[in-house]
C-alpha cells in the first residue's frame, strides 16, 4: 500500500477510534450527571414527606438554622432544572411542617433547597434504590422535634412511627400473653375494630385506566365504614390512616395491637394484568403458602408496599418471630370464619371473584392475636368496576356490606382478639 493511502487509512482508523471513545465518554458522563426527574411533597399530621426522584443517587449535605426555623439541603453536582423548580409550588397551606420552599443554584455545582418551617422538626433522610417504576429517590421525612413529647404522646401513630424508625416497634405494645380487656366485648365494653385503608402517600396502590388511584378509593370506603361503625352502640373504630400518608405495614399491625383491636379489616382494590378479571374477594393469612396462584400474586404486590412507599432499614423484627406461633394458627382459623361472614354479605351487592375466603402471606394480616382479613372491593384494573368504585353509591354499599359481615360474625359467637 502506498504511504499516502496507508496514512489516509490510518487517519480514518484513528478518527473512528476517537469518535467511539468520545461517544462512550459522553454516554458515561451523561448517565452519571445527576438530573431531577420528579418532585413530590406529601403533607400529613404525623409527618411530611419530600421526595426528589433522580436518574442517579444524589449526594447531599444538610444543616438547620433557627430564628426562624429552616432546614437547608445542598445537593452536589446538580444543575437547577424546571422539574426541581416546581417544588416550591407543591407546598400546601395545610402542611403542618413546611411553610415554603426556596430552590436556587447555590454555586456552579450545587443546588440549595431551603425549607422554611412552621415548627421545629426532626428530619430523617432515606436514599432509596430504584423499585417498582420509581428511579433513585432521596426522601426527607419531617417529624415533630423529639422535644415535643406531648405531640408524640397524643398521637399513637406518631409514637409508633418514632419507635419503628428506632428499630424498637414492640417497645410500648401490650405483650401477646396479656389478658383481654376487662368485660365481654359487645356487652360490657365496645368491640374495637381497626380499619386499614391500604397504601397512601408515595404509594398510590393500583391505578385504573382512568387514573383512579387505589389509595384514594379505599380511604373513602374506610371513612364511610368508620362513620357507620360509630353509630353502633357496642362498637368502637380506629383507622391506621385517615389521610393521604404512607404507613409501613408493620406499623399498621402495631397500631391495631396498640389500640387493643378485636378485629382488623384491611381495605383494598384489586388489580391484574388482564382487564377482564372482576369481582370482590376476601383474604386471610396463610402460613403454609397461598391457596391459589392469584392469591400469591396479590400478596406479593401488596407486600411490596413498603418498597414503593419507602421505609428505613431499621433492623426492626417485630412480628417476624410470631408467624408460626400456635396462637396465630388459632387466630387464622378465626380470621377465616370472620372472612366468610364478610364475603357472604359483600356477595349480596356485587359479583365475587371467588366464592370462598382465599389465603396468602399478607404482611399486614400478621397480628398474632387479632382476627384479620383483607377485603378486595373490586378490580380497579377492570374498566367497568373502576367506574363503580368511583361512585359514592358503590362505596357506601361496600361499607354497609362489610359492617353487616362484622355484625354477623359477632352475632354467631365469633372469637375476638386472643389476649
């Protein structure tokens, strides 16, 4: 090959190598450059959550200022974009902790967020890996300052969340062997019912074709059911959540035990990959595997709530050791009887997906001493049933059917909490 042709070929080869190298560097550089892709604020009475979702893990530092109370968050290697600028507009007037948020480019490599606060807070940061459609998340939870002991004592949920974050959830709960409350439930004292609207906050639950969110529907049904129970002279009702807030699964169970609940009802709206799936269902816990493939699939999706909502890896092991206890085996049998009564009455207002109580390893049903069921009110993934779920009429009918099932179980001499 002549020298000129050899040199020309060599130049083409080097140019190709250089172009490939530059392309690979630019791709790596682009992938590693932090970019905010979504921002969310979830205000609630127990705590407010701020979520920054990004393409990579964010590096940050934080400090607080007083006079007035402020929390400053510096995010390194970040450029201010339109998405992050929207954070200021997401603060709601009813937020008990955040007054306003200011966002700006502090220097060439740092974005600064300043949260102006309504009260002194105890901030808690979580870095969450991608999961269930979410990308990397930096989560900031704002709790009341630990010095505000009265606020914690007045709110059992807040106290339980505080214990959960410390990895000591069982600290203030009644022991499993504790004697029942004095008197016979329903005669000498009210039957205590704990309602558990599934999901909440960062975790929307299933979403229908028309963007109906499970967390909103089940909260509305639970509120209707709560109002009905309050009218009953021999019943008392509590809810694991009564606002759009994420509560870890174990904290939901712990709140039921803290309030000495006799019955536990978790309320959900089902979803499946096939939109033709339809009908309501009732589930109880199983310690020996799911009774059907559908039950196994549903339990897996519901148990993923903590990954979606985002929880700290506190090392808490509350309830893990109780799963095979004889007490829980007896409680599961009571749960099946309880579920049968509820299923019978739900079947009077809508089609059933299955005519018997199904079982699977639902984490939220693992109270060792409280008969517990999970009610799937309909398939939100089914277009017709999604429309029904959105109506006040169906929500009220479902609430009335569940209450009728509770009363039928009680009238049949059903066993309440084993304490």
